[in-house]
C-alpha cells in the first residue's frame, strides 16, 4: 500500500503523506502491542507532590503493575509503594504496603531507595487485584505523607491470559490440553504428547491461515533450538524471541522442516486478544532461597517487629498502626504442633488443623497413607452440603526420592473423571492456572504423611480457587493412590461425604487399596463445615502421628471368577471391590471402576479359537463425559487405554476387536452403548462383604436410556494364549481372556496359577468338566 502511494504521489505533499502515515502506523504498532513498547494497559502518570516522584503506570495483569521510567530522590525517611481501596479515592494511612524489591531477605521490606528513570515491576499482595484498588502512591509511613500517586479507573480493562484450543492432531501422536497464552511472548502447553520420531521437528510460528514453510523455528521449553525429542504428557512453557510477540504471528505449530510436514498446530485469534505483556527483560534473577515467603506481605504484618530494631526510625505520634491494619494481625508464635483448630476425620485416618495467618489460612493436613498415596482437602462450592463438581482442593503427598519431598498442589474439580488436560480432577497448573498453595513444611512419621501449607483467604484466581474469608465453608477430605504423574484422580480410596466417614470401618488400614467410586446419589451428602477464620474448634485428643496405626485383621480377598463355555456376554461398569477385589486380583492399581462381565467383577474368560463370541456393551457412548465413556475392546495389553496412548504406544499394542480406523488412518472405538453401572446403595461395603455375592447385594444396577452396543468377535486361529478385555479411554478396567483350542479344558492348577489371589470359582467350569468326564467314560 505504501509503495503504491509512493508511485502515485509525487512532490513534497506526497512525501509528507507517506511520512505521516508511516509514523502513524509505527506509533500504533508500538503503543498498542509492539514487541518493544507494549507494557500493558496504561493507567496514567504518577502525579508529583514531593521528592521528584514521577513515572508512567501500567496494568500488566490482575496482580501486577509496571512503572515505566520511575523517578524518586530517595530522601523520604520511611517511604514505600502503597495501595488502597479507600472510598474517597485518596491515599491514606489505612493502605497496604507493596514491597519493592520483593526478593528481600530481611524480616521487613526495605525503604525505597532513589530511582532515576528506572523500570519497576510491582506484584500486589495476595487478595488484591488491580481492578479492585483505587490508587497507587509513594507514601511515607512515618509522617503519613503522600509523595505522588495515580488514581486507578473503576472500569479499567486489565489484560488477561488467553485460553486456546488444544493442538490439532495431525501426525506423530501430537496432542495436548488447551493451550494458554500467558503473556505476549509465552505459551503454556499442558499434557503435551509427541512420539519424537520427526527427524527435523521444531516449534514453528508464522503468519497466514495455516502453517507453511515460510515460518520460523523458536526455542523449546529449555531455550534450545535442538531438534525436538518426544513428550509424554509433560506440561511446558515456550517463549518467543524478544523481537516477536503473539500479535506478530497467527499460529504455533510442531513442524518438520526437512519433510515440510505439520504434525499439529493451534491458531491464534486476533479478535479480542488482550494478553499481559512480557516483562522478562525487566525482571531480575531471583533465587528462590533468598526470601522467607514467595508473596509480598502488607505492612501491618511487620508492625510489631519493626519497632523492636534500634536502627530503624523511632515511633511517631502521627503514625497510627491500628488504622493501617487491613487484615487480622498474626497470632503470637505457638508451639510447633499446636493450632487453634483441629478435627479428626475419616475414622481418624486424617487429621486437619488450621488457623489464620495474616491474609492466609494455614493448614496442617495429616493422613495415614503410604508413600504412593495422597490425602486431599476439598472446599465445596455449595454451602450446607458437599459437592465435588466445582470444588477447589489441595492434594498433599510425599516423594522421598525427589529433591522437593513434600508437596501441596492446588486442584480444581470440573468433572468426576481423570484429568484430560481441560476437564476432570486437574491440578490448576494443567488447566492454565497456577499453584497458589505454599508449602511450609512436612514430615513422615509412624506411617503418617503430614504437610503444612498456607492458602490465601482471597482467591488468587477466581476461575479455580475458593474464597476462605467467609464465616463457614463445607469441606471434604479424601485418600487415594498417586498415578504416574504424581497426580490424584477422582476415584478416591476413602473420602468424607455421602455418610462415608459415619460408617466405622472394622479395619483402620483398609483405605490403602479401597477405591470409592461414586458419591451417594440418593440423599444429600454429609454436611462438614469449618470456619477458616475461627478459633477453638479443637476436638483432637492427640496428634495422629504420635503412635503407629492399630492394624486390624487382614481382609480375605475374593477368589477370581471364571467364565467358560459361554458365547454371549454383557459388559457393564461397577466398583472395584476395595481390598478384596480388582487390585488384589490383578496386582495393578485401579481407577475405582472396572468391567463387570455377566455381572461378575473382572472374571477371567476362556474362549476357543475359531469360535464367535458376542459382547453386549453398556460402557457409555457420550464422549463428552469422560467419566461415563468406556468403549470396550480386546487387546494384548494388560493396561488398555488405547485411545489415550501416543502413536508410538499404540504401535506397541495389538487390537483384536472393538477398534476401527477412519479414512485418514485414525483409530476410533466401535463398542460403547448406553451407560450401565452397578452403584453402591449407600457406601462401599466390600470390607464387610465376605463373598462377592454378599457384595453384589449392596449394589444397584442403574442404566441410562439407550441400547447396548454389540461387539462380535471371531477368535482367529493364530490368536495368542492370553489376551485382555479393556477400556478404550482409560487404563486398568479389565482383565484376562484365555484362548484355548477347541475341546480343551483347563485344570484346577492352571486356574490357581493364573490368579494372584491363588483361588478360583469354578461355577460353570465345574459343570463343563463333569459333563466332559461323563461323556468320555460313556465312550
């Protein structure tokens, strides 16, 4: 366009037009979202009242301010950055201190030094958002004087992270969770899979409607431009080079340069794209060990200690400590294991202690668990009852072989299912949020894992976090097994709610393998409430880790069920049977649900080569609801989960029935049907059910509308001796299929050796063997 104008307009007038237009375009680009000049949403200039305070203030995101060219002569005796929400909109002593720099190591933040046109990044204290504060000031506490300020408009539109779709799945098993643009140069890619087989693959960006050879490669999460290796569900961040921002590109791809092939990509919409700026070049290198807390702390927390140091300024009558306190002052130091509040939960397998700690609630969560398990504290979104969906939770666990041994991870529960990167029981970090929980310490003693942590009373991210500043909140606690990512799934070993902890267990250690699948659906769940800011809610007699657990008698596992001589099967979903069922039968961890074949929990099935068998599948056909979507298939994999595997992992499995392929070569399941599930009538009664038949009496079959799906399978003559029936979308729901030649029968020794529990129910098999012997004798 400019070139055409240069050819059309001659003389001085045309030159001026070109110069004006070019300057205008440059200014627009740089002022709005240019790679070098974008600092966020402009709030305004600091008004100068004293000590040469000046600078231009921007809103970076909800929690961060940026001051460009900040100037201050440093002569104020007790000056700090100061924010407030005052109704009159003017700075006052009741404000809150924002420490700068925030990597200080002393007990209190330093007094502001002199600045000469320097760039400053301010992180607001927990619980404060840019759009909720009325002003920013350079304030002298000692003399209660405002040196300079800027007013923050009530209708300020603050830049926000942008959530994009997942990578389009095109080749080499590339897939991911929903991708988030964290700032103008940073992408967060959760749950990334790629088989690593591309010979010349890189992260690749460019302009246009889809990836092409005209793009450019960008560094991986390690800052390297080496050829990409494989990813197996990692959560990564990648950063554009300094000269690029997301406003300069239209897509992000995983691209093979040599073969000019797009493995998968995501488009970047320009409509409504208003993300925070990247301020990496202004950030100082901060060592995580250089400070005692990861958050800026308001001034009132330091009030008492400050005046005990002789080298600081003396008290001034004009300085009103009480008026400056916006949050309750922390309690005096307590004994190590003494909190204001304490509750024993889950039949004393979990102990919860808590108390207010400034703008946080400090928790001590202890669980009698193994080192491969977790214990969780959940906060219900509903008042007066426990609700899982929409709950905010903290999951704590111990990893003795890692550098960081004790963990407290922030979770959000959008669905009752495994996390798929966007829905389910997910760590906040996997769905675009952040872990706002700070670990304070931990211990492992007498079979009890204890983690102390604190959580802001006001949510850092309202999309996923619950407020803890109300009078009461409903809670639940749960125990379960860690998966391979050191994450929790929905299907808990034990949990409160649904009268679960009202039932006194005969065996205190039973939770190590019990898997509680469903909430109670027939009546409201249990109402367990705490007051986060309360005191003296203390019913614990002793600390949970003071003595080892009392081991009750071990539970006798149910013998394996056997089905033989049958050609028609029903396949439904049901609970795993706790310590008597799936885990002890298979030796594998369970997801809390398993296949019920002909209403038997994961029986071993015997089939003959050359024979045709029919499975009527009722595993759920709603792919949008992962908790109720369990297509049935037959494979040589003892784990299953074909649909969630990478392309390479799929190549290591052989499928014998239940999976087909579209014209592009992508697999899809063929047998799902309506959803039918054997549900607990009340709570899991497996521990008190001596036989599986007794256990079945505690279940109800609940089926949704629809029809079963039929899977017919003719066993090939070259089929191996051992196969498995499994779930297409999840791991570890099925068990063994024994393939034999026509007329063969199995012996009791074979049955015993095939089951980890060492037993077998002969049922139909006994009748078949007896009939065979009678016929043989008659001949």
